[in-house]
C-alpha cells in the first residue's frame, strides 16, 4: 500500500511530551508518573494503559459549583504512549515552575499529576457584583499542554508597556502580573458591550511577564452533545457571572 498519508508517521523521541504535529500530542508513561488529561481527549494509545476518572476533593467540587471553573479530568497510568487531541486545536507544551501559571480551564489538554490546581478570581475595576472572571491557577513543577484555536500570540508585558486583552481571547498569563477586568465602554452602562463595536470586557495586565492570546474569541464546544448540534461557548458568557479578587499568575 502506498499513500502520502505515510508521511504522517509517528515522531520518534525519548522525551516524555512529544508533538506529533501542531494539533496532536504524544505522552510517554513510565509506570510511575501519571498524566491527567481532559476527559475524552485520548485519540489513540499503545501499551498497557489504564484510564480512570480523576477524583475531585470536596473543595474542588464546591469551587466548581460556585464558579463554573475547574477541570474534568481522567487519570492515565501504566506503561506505554498516549496520544491526545481536542477538536483539532493547536497544542502547546509549557514548563511550569514553582511560581505557577494562570489559565482558563477550557484550554487545558493535559498536565503532570504532580501539579496543583486552584480556582482563583479576577476583579472588575468597577466593583460590580457578578462582573468578574474566574480562572485556574496551576502551581508546582511539571508540564502542561495548552490548546488554542489557531496559532497564538505571546505578548510581552513590562512596567512601561502594559497589555489589554479581550477576556474571550486570553489563554494564560504570568505570575506576578497585576490583573484587572475593565471595559473601556462608551455607554452609560458598563454591563453593555461597547456601543455597536462588538467589544466588551478586557483583562488589563501590568508588571513583568507574558500574556498568551489566541486568534479567536470563541471557545470550542467542549460539552456539545452528539447529535444535538454545536453550541459555541464564550469565555465571558460562561464565566462572566462571577468575580471577587485575584493577584496571581504564571512566570
């Protein structure tokens, strides 16, 4: 049998995380260190691998119920290789250090089981109840595989060069950045989107670090039911009914 499809064979490497192509990730399991991955993200595997639903602590369940933010994970254990993908999104592997990383949980594909996750919140500059945004803080040492809709942009934030990002386009950002929600609205009501421009809430980043932005303001339909059509999920539409205060992120 002959076909150009054979050009898409496995990428050989001894590394634990290996990109097979921009939209497909391979992770090696050594029988000791487990991988936590988005439920249903496995597209293939080799070897003796077990897949189990990941236990959520009472605190995690309460935070998920209160904020809508959190991870629906499965634990992958054993010896072999597992291939992960989600809706053909672009995949990016990030090394997390002790400082941690803040990310919207909708963009997490997989992570080392040694990492810790915690729901945190971003303030609205207006102090309006219910106008903030919840995010997920990932801390410890290990790797995280993030997803973006399209090729992303990594923006540098410095003390003399702050960055504003649409709240539906931000994927992750650095620890130490000061973060605040705002809306440069021209309307009398800040709860309305800016006139007829279609623009709304932003996250403002100040300090020293990076902000990862995707070229899309619509999240993929992670929870769309098969046979019931595709309902797009918007970042602020999904999480915009919450908000208190927050000051942490990823370095």
